[in-house]
């Protein structure tokens, strides 16, 4: 197999790395390593809620509903994703949170992939490997 090709399953691979399939945190040399973009396969049980709002986000994000019913909470408004393919995009500096109204699968794309940057559930930014 060519070292620049990776074939996998999003559901299985996501379980290995908190849902993240692609980004700066994958090993250099792995085709899934990217400093430009991060991709996450998120599987959320009904009533799953982000512990706290993400504040001071430094990336742009796209979240696409694959299945279920998923609410993205933004300052001053909520966006309900209820049909397969519904999506929302928010830019740098936009605080956000989310709530799974039904069991949901979502695909999140963030850019750029910022090494050493993560937002913890408490909303603080800390260095990490993810």
C-alpha cells in the first residue's frame, strides 16, 4: 500500500482519537496529518450536551448533520439541524455550544489546524496533543 493513502472507517477510527480523523495531531507522515484542516466524526447520544460553551475560538468551523437532530447554540441564536445535509458555518471568535436533541452523527471541519490549541470543556485554552 502507498504510504500516502489511508483507507479507514470514520466510526471506527473516530473512536481512537476523540472523534478526530484528520489534523495536525496525527503523526507526521500519516496521510491524515494536516496543518490546514481538522475533521471530526461526532457520534452523540440523545440529550448529549457540550459541558460548557467554547469561548475565544480561533478557527472557522463547518458542522454538517449526517443523521439525527442536532442544535448548535450561537450567541443570540440557535441553529437546528434536522434534515440530513443541513449545516452551519461560523467564523473565528464566534462562541458556541451544542445539544443532541436525538441520537446524532455530525461531521465537523475546522480550519486552520492549530498545533497546541484546544478548548477544554471548561472553556479554557490549553496546550494538548488534540
